[in-house]
C-alpha cells in the first residue's frame, strides 16, 4: 500500500509541483491550502508525512506543526517545512515548534525524495 | 485650521512651490496605483494557473508514457510466460513434438509395410501350395479314372470298386473347385495387400515431404518473428531510455517551474505594499484635493496616456480603463487582413 503524504501550501501550482514529484515516486498525495485544511484532512485520513509551506493565510505552517504535535494521534507524524524562507530565526522557530526538517524552495525533486526517505517512519 | 493647512502656511515661497509640485506629482500618479496593483495581482493569478496546468499535463504525460512502456514490456515478454518470447518457445516446442509424432508414424508405417510384404510373401507360398494340391487332385482324378476302368473290366465283381472310384473322382473335383476358389481369393488378397502397401509407402513419404516443407516454412516464419522481436526489443529499450530522459527533463522542468512561486510571492509583496501605501497616504492627498480640486489633474492625464501607450494587450487596457479583468485562460481571437 502506498504511503500517504499531505502537502500544505496556499499556492495551487506549488502543491501541483510537489504532488507531481511525489506521485512519480509512488506516494499517495493529499492536499490542503492552509493549516486549517490540513488539520481537517488529518482528522479523517491516515497520513505518513506532512510537507508544509510556512506563510499561508488562515493558519500558517508553524501553527499547523504545533497543532499536529499537540494531538496524540498525529504527534509522531514527521513534518517537513518547504518554504522560500531561509532565515535562521525562522528555522529555529520551526524547529522549536517540532518541525522534522526544513527545505528551501525551489527544491530539487531528487533531494526532496531522498529527504522524505530519510524521515519516513 | 488643520495640521496640513498650518504646515503649508508656515512654509516660505520657494519651499511652498516645491511642495505643491511634489503634491502634483503624487496626485498625478496616485489614481493609477490601484490599476497597477490590480495588474500585478491578475498576472500572479494567470502565471499560477498556467504553471498548475503545465504540471497537470506533465503528470498525464508521464503516466501515459509509463502505461505504454508497461504494455510494450508485457507484449514483448519481459514478464515471462506472457509475451512473444514464450510464444516463440511454445511454437518451437510444438513443431518439435509434431516432427517427433510424424517420425514415429513413419516408423510404424514402415513396420506395417514390412508386415504386409510378409503377408504377400505368405500368400504367394499358399498359392504355390495350392498349385501342389491341384496337381495332387489331378493325380487323384487319374487314379479314380484308372480305378473305374479296372472296375469295368471285372464286371459285377468290380461294382463296389467302381463306386469307390466314382467317390474319389467326386472328391477330387470338389477339391479342385475349392482350390480354384482359394487361389482366386489369395490372388485378390495379394493385389489388395500390395496396393495398400504402396499407398502406405506413398503416404509415409508424402508426410515426410510435407513435414519438411512445413518445418522449413515455419522455421523461416519463426526466424522472421525472432528478428522482429529483437527489433521491437531494441525499440523498447530505446523507448525506456527516452522515458528516463523525459523523466529527467521533466524533473529539471519541475525545478524551473518553481520560479513561479518565488516570483508570485515577490509580486504579491509589492502589490500588498502598494495597497498599504494607498491606505496611509490617502489622507494628505484627500486634503490636497480638497484645497485644490484640480491638483495633479494634468499630471494624472499625462501618466495615464503614458501607461496606455505602453500597454500592448487588450486585457491591460481593460483594467486601465476601469473595466473587468480578462477571464483566466482567455485566448484572443484570430484576425485576418
């Protein structure tokens, strides 16, 4: 059975780019346009990993991670930040919130897949 | 008196004139800012939609390419037991079995022909034996005739002897008739066995010739199929390589497509800031417009004309004129001259 990855980004094109890369590697993909939509997906679907943007309307990536880490059934899911943001302060904020890793856009498909392979349980 | 009125009244002639010029300049550009902001946001949306569609197309292209390669692989027998390779092997096996069966049939035919020739030979010997019996019968008839003559010479005393002689003659005739009948039957039997033997021999030779011809033809067809199969395998291998190259190129394209996200973010930041500027600067402008209703009008018209002269697309001119933005994905029509 294919592992399921939830992609969270307010940009439909970025979701499409990431989804394309993941589907080609054999993953099943779920999508959300912000943190709130992602939490809704997590409430009804089994997810093995989350790839999320940082800056999004309604609920940003950091708040999403805090919510994920705060719930027993989602606490252990690895969360990779995929963002144009590269400031150390933001990275530290993400790490403190519970992010598993930080990838700066634009990403190389192979590197994204290698990183996912390393953090998938 | 408002802060602005006080501020302007406090300024000297030269500085006041300069401030008015600046106010003219700002008031001239200001009304165009919403249009520029709208153009930026509209462009961001269009580019995002285009990139989304391109990505969707990539997904479909790669999916269909994979399906084609999988189907070709199955057809060519990469999957064992299901392709042309296994079909070729099965055909060769069947051909071998057929050849073996026909050779076996040929052996049996040769044995049957041998048995028939033995039967024919035995029938010949029987005919010879019957000729001997015929001679013996002829001798018996002569003996019966002599006995009859002797019986007649003895008169009444030889009567009983004459009856025996008659009986021997009758038995000899009966034997002669049976011998003739059996000889006739044996001749027919020899003829039929000989004909059957020849037919079987011809059939056996015909089978071998037909088998040889069919085998040669089938081997030729199988060799052609083999060559075609090899050519198809080479083509498939080339297709697989091309598929890999396509995947690599698409990966590079995927990296390239991400420019859109960065550009969109930057343009959105600019548009957001334009929006903020309009919020914060509108108070002094409104004041200046109240003080001088014609403030910046000439400059505004000048800037408007310049923008309009730069626009090349109907969609841009629509927005500039305060019309609705162009529909997403709208393609302008063809015009023939």
